[in-house]
C-alpha cells in the first residue's frame, strides 16, 4: 500500500509473534518509537489495540503518537459492525487474516505446541464452532491454506472477502 500510494513512509515492523503475547506489544512499540523519533520528523503506530487492553494507548499518549483505530486488525479488515455481526451470529468463531493463513503452522500450530501435542487441539479449540477467514486478497493458494488451517482445527471454514480498503483508509488517516 505504501508503494502503491507513493506515501513517504518507512515501515519498521515488530515481530509478528508479539500477537501471541500482546502484553509485550506496548513496551516493544515504546522502544522502537523512541529510537525512531531521533531519525524521523513523525512516527505513527500501525497497530490497533491488539489485545493490549489500553496499554498501547498509554504509550501512544505518553509519546504523542497516533495509532490505527480499533480493538484489533479484524476491525480494520471487516469493519467493526460487520465483524460484530459475524461474532454475534456465531460466538464460537475463530478468525484468520491473510497473514494468519500464511503463517498458521508457525504462529498457531508450533506456538501452541499442536505439532508436538496434537491432543491439545481440544483444550484450545473445543468451544470454537467455525473458522472465518477475513480474506483481504484471496487467491487459490490462500484458499487452500485457509482450508488446511480449518481442517487442522476440525472446524468448517467460512470465507468473508474484506479487501484492504478499510485498512488503506485507516492508514491514510494515520498519515495525516
């Protein structure tokens, strides 16, 4: 999106596995933003709250940073009301993004130990009833990977095409 829009932005990603330990996100953002503040005229945070329960907002307030809106990236892809409707319709919904579809074996299976102890599947996922892939850029390969992830969890897959428009709009707002 940055290249396509010609935005004058450098992206400095944090490790994606932080999403498995959201209590670490705020401090990681603080450290990176503080180090970047000496190199850039402005720094913004490309995270929603992501399970920090307000800790990220405290860091942003402390450092004078703007961040992406929402409780999590799912809001940015599906839209808050559409996502709420999906979750209200079936509360036992496990959500996937394109990133999670691509990295499922590493970020979910290995991180939860399901590759070593497959019997933990029921401990983690017994109360889920379906997998919903919020498909930003669906293609046959991702569709196959999403189905494999759902099969790995023993759950049916629902595909909800979302595109990236909401995220792009949110990023534009962040850059202002």
